[in-house]
C-alpha cells in the first residue's frame, strides 16, 4: 500500500515524498482511513510504529483555518512528557507548512515559565499539551477547550500509569461531548480499557501487527563485566567500534552524570539528560544529539527517554545498568531498530545483575547473546 491509497491530500503526499517516506506503516494503513471518516479510533501500537503521523496527517487534512473565539483550540493532543510534546508539535508544524493555509500548532508543558506559553495562546489551532500545564493554562483562562473538535491521547497507557488520572478527569470533563476522540497506546491495560469505554463511541479498534516486544531488527549483546570496569569497557566499545550516535541508559541521575563526565574527560563528546535538568537544557542536549552535523556522540540518560522519543536511525543503545522492570528493557532498546532499520543493543552485566538479566530474558521471551570481557589496552 502507498500513501496515495489513503485519500490524503496532494500537499501532504508531496511533503511525505519530500521527507522520503516510502510507504505507510501498519498502524498508519489501519487508522488513517477511519480517522479521515471522522470515526473514533483506538490503536494499540508500539512506540516507533509511526503513530504520530497516523493521527497528525488526517488531523491536518480535517481541520481548516477556523477563526474560533479567542483562545479556543480546534484539536487537543495530550501527551505524558515534555519531550514528547516538543517532538509531536515539530512533526505537525513541519507538515502544516506544506498546506496552503498552515494551521498554528503550539506545545505547552511544565518545567518552564508559564508566561511565554500564555502569550502564545491568542491563536492556536492545534495544541499539544501535558496535563498539568494544560490545567494551569485553563485555570488562568488562557486556553479554552469547550469547542474542541478532535481529542488525541498519545501514549495513553504511560499517561495513566504515571498518575495523571485526576488531571485527565478534570480535562475530559471540560471537553465537549460531541467530538472525535483518538486513543493511541503501546499496551492494553485495565486503565486504557476503562478510558476507552468512557471516552470512545463506536470506535474502530486497531492492534498493530508489530508487538511491543518485537525486537527482531535489534542485535542484542551482553558483556560480562565487573562494576569497576564498566566505564573502561563502555569507552572501549564506543572507540573500537567507532560508534557515532549512542544512547546510554543509567539507573539514576547521579550515575548518568558520572558516566557523562567520564566520557567527556576521555575525549568522547557526550551530553546528559535527566529529570533534574531544566527543560531548555534537556531539549538543547537532545537536539545536539539528533543533529548529524553535531559532534555529540553520546547521550546519557535515565528512563526519561525510554519511551516516546523518536531518534531516527539511532544505531546503538547501551544499558550501562539494567532497568528495574523487564518491560522497561524493551522500551529502552526500542529506541533503535525502528522503521525497518537494524540496530544494536548492548548491555553491561555485572555478576550481581546476572540473575535479573535472566528474568528480563524470560519475561520478554528474548535471547541476549552473552560475551566475555574483550581485550583492550587500558
């Protein structure tokens, strides 16, 4: 199937071609037609399956320049994190520019001053928001959603598991009863089922053929190493394999900073992102890492970036430390091996972590190829 088979406008098709999108993913094929027909949709699709374009393209085609009353929002997209809010808004803005009459898209999220965001709310067609900041803006009468036509819940399972239920209940209560609702989730949990029952009407339900645990394009390797030699091994792997874009996961902000400092002090340019850094700093570091012309080779992070962040063609993910849950392991390595591009996931395993790694493999029904410590000159 081609994008031209999905009844998308010529302008959107041309932009897809310009950005070298060859054909729609499974979730895009299944959801774009019913969304264009105005139906409610619930899609269960893993991160990296192309869900942002699955709702962004028909949303842009649906909406027209509509001079609604001041501060009214035509389409509301709810996301769980600041990073995802920025990412989704960037995608929509890019495709909106291809339209004859571009729609105005804004992203609002906490962690930064609310005043600049309030000043941008005079005219907004599409608003991408995290729940807490949206409520703050509504309480200040800076945003109105009583006439919103389309609601999108992106990463619904993560939003609900992170404890946004009270905030989401307040937001949903203020939305109009008559609207098109689109729910995208990586997993089908009890909380997702409930919000589906409460929110969606006669919905088209889509389950992507790509399972969350499908990591067939990812080469998974584990290295047995002592805790004191992890740093040396990490630097050896990066240098000996000439790795130019590596996402490194640590279990704490302290460890992320420590690993980042060691990389830089040994001549490997790196940046660190975690919840204790300011939003502007986090976004700047992420942009530097994603920029192919930048010299930043490594981005060290916590599970903050384990889901919801799209880094196109990322070749390497390294688990400096194991995540707490087996599912988080899949979320982490799922940053690579995306959009039919192969990737490599490397895990550094101490003797104390060996049992937990076996649990991760058993729970996810995967096999990690284990290797002993390679030789290097240290």
